[in-house]
C-alpha cells in the first residue's frame, strides 16, 4: 500500500469537505504562477509525432541558456521526474534532507531503499552519502548562497539542490556555477514559474556521466511534444520573464500586507508563495474554505499556512474580503 503524501493542489479533497463545483474555488494551495505564459500556436506534429533527439536537444539547449549553466541538461517529466529518478542512479546509502521541506524528496529516497534522515541545520548534512537542499525552501523560503552550497558539495557524497522556485531570484541559482562539479544535481521546474504545471516538464542539471545515467533511466521519450514546443518559446522569452519577476514581487508584497492586516506573521516564502504563522492553521484554512478559497497547511505545524498568489483583480478582492 502506498503511503499518503500530502500536497497542495488537492482541490478534490477541499470539494469533498466543503462542497462546490471546481469553478467555484480559488485554489491558492500551490506555488504555481497564476498568470501563465501565453501558449503559442502549436504544430500538429507536436501532438502526432514522437519527439526526436533533435527536439530534446533543442529544449535542453534553451534551458541551458536560460539558466546560464555549463552543465549538461536533462529534460524530464517535471522536477518530480528527477526527484523520483535520482535515487536510482547514485549508490544507495544514507541520505540527509534539510527540512522541513517538500516531502517527495524523502519519500522517493525511502522508496528506492535509502536510509533517510531529516535534519534542521545545514551543518548536519555533512558526511551524508547524499544531501538534499531545496533552495529557496518550500515552505519557509530559507535560502543558501551558491558559495555555501559548493562548500557543502565538497563534504558530502552527492548533493541535490532543488531550485523549483528559484526562477524569480536570479542570483540564488547554483546553475551558473556547475561546470566540472561532478557530484551535484540541480533540479529546475518549468511549470511553476511559467504557470504551466500541466505540461509536466522539468530539468536536471549535472555532470555528463550522471546525466547519462539519468537519460538511461528516463527512457527515450520522457517529455511530450507540446511541452517541448511551448518551453522552447518560453525559455527564450526574456521580456516575459523580466515582466513576470517584477509582477510576482509586487504581488507577494500585496499578499504580505493583506496577511499582516489579518494578524498573521510572515514566516517566509518566495515570490511565488508566502507562508504565515497563524493562531490556528486548521481553523484559518477552514474559514477560507467556507469562502471557497483553498490554502495549504502542514501536518507537522499547527500554525503555518501557505498561500499562493491571486491571478486577477477580482481574485485579489475576493481574497482580501475573506482575510
């Protein structure tokens, strides 16, 4: 029997408890950009043909240029695809995950036969056969500068750095520092920043030998043709990227101001989501849910509640009234 792993985006569970049709709900339980990249017209071939090696090379080259990396880029079915694959391409042992954080890292490692320890301080990662750091962290927004991560890489067997929420924070990424670092894998999500999580696209950035093992595990067609065409356009669209970063920063500040007026304290977050300390997270989530607004709480905290950003002025007004 598969163990339950709680996640945001579980609107079915919200509807089971509180009713309403899908269109009634404002889902703020994820950190997905609510103003998605405008999908261009796609070729019939994107749907009808299997992606070729040239197609895969094109999207990986676009990602390498966008992320400014000299590492090899492997396209996969979301950052989640890499999270589930990496445990099988490095020798098993003891993995240490800097937490609390996104629970799929520990779950995927355990499923692959690793001994997993969750630690609360970066220093406690030292000596692990594999260390996992989410940067910026989900849900608290804890950040690590590239120099500190490179120093950590020299003191562990392998290092996974999950940068799924790093797109709006250009100076934070380890990707531009990766050339020749053989024991580091950086994970990037396409769907979160570009607001197109349904395309299921992400990237692993790593040394060539490790990249080869990831490709072998992923198989010949890990990414769909429509995802490749959309991503090639979006990853090269620097104007949209810059405008989106500016908007996300403004909207995050707007949400913080709303939460402060409601008496909530900012714990942290990223420009794509914010996490607050509330008097009672379960009560706060239920109060919002009765207004058909879904949020994210955590089984290990009675106080923390995470909210994504609203995507329209009407949605912002609705959220402000509920808060």
